[in-house]
C-alpha cells in the first residue's frame, strides 16, 4: 500500500528546504507574511489494488498556491505579479529541476516504502488575483506517480 501522508510530508519538506520559504498545508503557514506557499492534497488515482497488493502504483495530485503580498518595509503596497511568477518559477525548479549531467532530480523526494517514478506539472492556471486585492496568488498542480519500493 502506498500511503498519501508520507508523500505529502516529503513534498512539504522538499518545498520548504528548496525554496527557503514558509509552506502551509491546506492553510497559510502560521505567523507567515507573504511571500509563502500553500500546499493542498487533491486527487488520488490508483492502479490495481494498492490497498491489498504491495506491488501496485498510485498517482497523487497536489495544488501549490504561491502567495504574494504587500511589503510595507520595501514600499510595496500590494502583491505583485512579478513576485507570484518568481514564486511559481522557484516551485517549478524545486519540484521538477534535474541535474543536466546526471539527469537526477535536484531535490530528492524520499518516500518510505515507495519510489517516485514521475513528477509532472499537471496544470498551471497562473495568476488568479487582481493586484488591487493586495494579495495575489498563482496556482500550479503537480502530479506524482509512485510505485511500491
């Protein structure tokens, strides 16, 4: 069986360490001010009988919302589209980046009892807010295919 919680925790750790920014799970990170990320667990797809067969596969989809906001200390009164795109670029590089020489992932996603066989940008909706709102967000969905280790 491939459990989802270890995948979620590993992805959360990968994003936190690779980007150096706060990452909340389903909500804004505690005591965080923008910029930050919010990670949501979405779809789960299985092939075969992953809950009874130890050699089956699973696909998990996560939404990552990049959140930009005002920075009064820098004289920025509202979120900026440039910052949301920068956040999305950093997330994409953290999750999908590979070493050009070895082809290995730049940031390991270690899951006990499972091996990640695919990381993919599923959907990228892009920026979703009006700059006048004060906070802007950028939405990406990533799919991870796993097989039992």
